[in-house]
C-alpha cells in the first residue's frame, strides 16, 4: 500500500487508501489516518443510489471540506468529472480516480473492486 501525507486538524498525518466496492458495485474509498500508534478510518467517498462509471466516485466534502479535492489533484489520485450531486446538507462533486494510482494505493482492494464490476457486467 502506498502512503500519502495529508494535513488534518492542523497536523500532518500519514494516510492510506482502502478501496472496495459499495453495495451497488460502485467505487468506495476509505482513508486510514495513522498518527503514531493510533489509526482512524473515515470514508473519502460517499455512496448514493445509482450506478457510476468505472473509477468514478462522489467525494465527501461535508466530512473533509473542499480542501480534500485539492489534495486528490495534488497527489495525482483523481480529477474532477465536472458533475455533482446536491443533497439537503451539501454538494458532493464526482471525481474520476486514476486506475494506476488506485492500483498503487491498494492493489488488493482495487482488484476486488474490478472483480465486482465484471460480476455486474
């Protein structure tokens, strides 16, 4: 798994991505924050009903703020897909994640996600 650095709550933390498929087979990503011996896991993406294109996911800007979108771009993980979903409590942009970076970040998780796509056709 590839390690990233991310600034959160005024601290620079080590972060790892955990990739999987949600219940509808869409890309789901969690961030594991490591600070010494403590580890915290949070959703990076948010699931909404409906099927999305391969490697596309809504970003949870409510939890992480809009700064997370800059972090995704700066780390060459994803780019804006120029669409969004507006919910009652926020706006969630959709991003296209780069397959090569997902493979580096979590090879096993990404392969499992791809396998779920093949099962769904």
